[in-house]
C-alpha cells in the first residue's frame, strides 16, 4: 500500500476506544470509519481527518495540519496531517478529538 503502516498503527490505537470503528482501503490509503462514516485515514506522506467545516479553523491552527486537497481542490471540513503531525501525540489527539466530535454526531450508516 502507499501509506506508512506505522502511521496506520498510531491512528488505529488512537481511535480504538471511539466506538464502532471499521477499516476500509480507500484513496490509495486506509480509512477508519466510525459507525460507517469516514473519520480519519492514512495516505502516502501523512494522513487526513474529517473535522467538519465548523472545526476546520481550529484544526488548521495546529502544526502540520493543512487543508486537504487531493485533486488540487480544497475539501471543506477535511484536513491533511503531515507525517510529523501524526507522530506527535498531542497534535494527533487534538485533531482526532475534533473529528470524533463531528463524525460522532452523524447518523450511522
């Protein structure tokens, strides 16, 4: 796969207590879904999280967190995490907290 397995392990461990977490290979990487909704994932060079548009500004204030744009077009409510951001426990937990708050409020699929 085109992602860092160590980063996948860090995210897997971080989201394990969130509830109904499943994994799905998507976008050339690995995504973690909460109740069937995409929560976060890893891709080549880093990861991503679905924090929602209302929390996007807060997430972008963290080091190593930038707007997600796979195709060159910004994806609202989604942020990209650098490898360093995933490896930093404080940053990873802060972004995942925002993602859990947003995705946890969505209807289950």
